C-alpha cells in the first residue's frame, strides 16, 4: 500500500473526470494503468494528465511532474489491468456501457481487487448485476475538477461487502486527502440529486428571464457561500452530462427533474460548456467570461 491507496491502480476512461482521477491516484503514490479505447484517446488523455501534473507543480503541491508521470502506464488492452488492487471506471454515463466496462475489468483483475464506478447517478445495484462478484463493487464518485475538489462520494450497493466500505473510506481520507461521504445506493445518490435540483431550477430561472446567468450565480455564491453558481458549475460539469443525469432522475424520481428546454436546446446545438467553449458562458476566453 502507498498512502492508503493500492500500489497499483487502474482507471478506465481518460476524459475530463478520468484524467482527474488518474492525477489524484498518481499524487497519492500509486502506479496507475489508464485504459482507453484507442491510440488517439490515449494521446489526448495523457496530455490532460500532464497538464494537471504541471499545474500541481505550479501550485507547489509537488516539485516535479516527471516523477508521477513516470508511474503512469497507458494501454488499449484491458489485460494490462491485471495486478491492479483497485480499478475505477470513468466512462460516460451510459448504463450499458458501464455494465460492459465493469465486465471487462472483472474478467482480468484478481478476486481480491476492488472495482469502483465513478457514476454520478446510475444505480450501483443495477450495475452490480453484471458482475460475478458484486460484493466488491462500490461507487467512488469524484467531483470536477478532481484535483481541487475536497469530496468523494462513496456509494454502497446492497451487495457491497462492509470490508470494502471501510477500505474505501481509508483510500479517500488517507490516500487521496479528501473527505469521504458515504451514501446508500439511490437515484442520484446525495450530491447529484441535490446539485441537479438546484442547477435545473437555475436554468428555468434563466429561461424565464428572472435574472441573468451572472446574477443567478452571484446570488448563490455570495448569498449562500457556494464556491461558484449553479450555471457556471453546469458549464464545468458539462451540459450534456447534466442533461443525461436529469433525464435519468426524471425516469426514476418523477417530473420535478424534467430538463428545461433551454438545456436540451443548448446540448442539441453542441454547446456543452467549457469543454466546447460555450454553455451558459463563453469559455473561449477564460479571462473574459461572457454570457452565452
């Protein structure tokens, strides 16, 4: 063990969240295997992780980005995950994709390895049905941006063994230096359910002309002490991601989570937030954020 984290860990999917999770595991001292779907994705993910490690140097968290980057292995072959004591899937929020990914992981890791999902809303009990040994599946829901976030939501499925729960709390607190919040498996868990509810209402307010995006966000940041407002946060999370979660919660919990038409329209137009350059704000010039 290194800093409470298994010495060798794996991450499946090197997008924005996956790259952040890799960064956190590297800084915790683990050797990380990143599984991606093709060589182009490997190149893009490696660049994301390199930038993240470089920023850690700039902020004084580490002295040399080369050392953690030297513990990163990238691959397109799931067999390379063998030997990992923990594997976190961080693929897009699609239940079948996650099921398939978890099955691929279970087929190659040892029986005493933990398997975790970074899902922000999909039922762990539903995902667990795809595994031979569901007792070692749990949720490790990280938050964007992972390096700056202080929270990891640990989601416990019905079949999750108590020993894995205790280990996960240790990994988060001692290894990653973040605060663990343990929740039972339920639609949206705690964080996504509350965060999406606020975000959707903020979008409805913008849609109906109650206030500008800047003023809605300022009301929550200054009035309630939120680090940033719900519309800017939606831009960072990704409008497409938030739309997917809202639709899932609408199916599971009812019409109060129905996505506003403005959100649907922006996603259909390809405006997904910071990653595409535009959402509720214009991110093409980060120093001059403008309302979209």
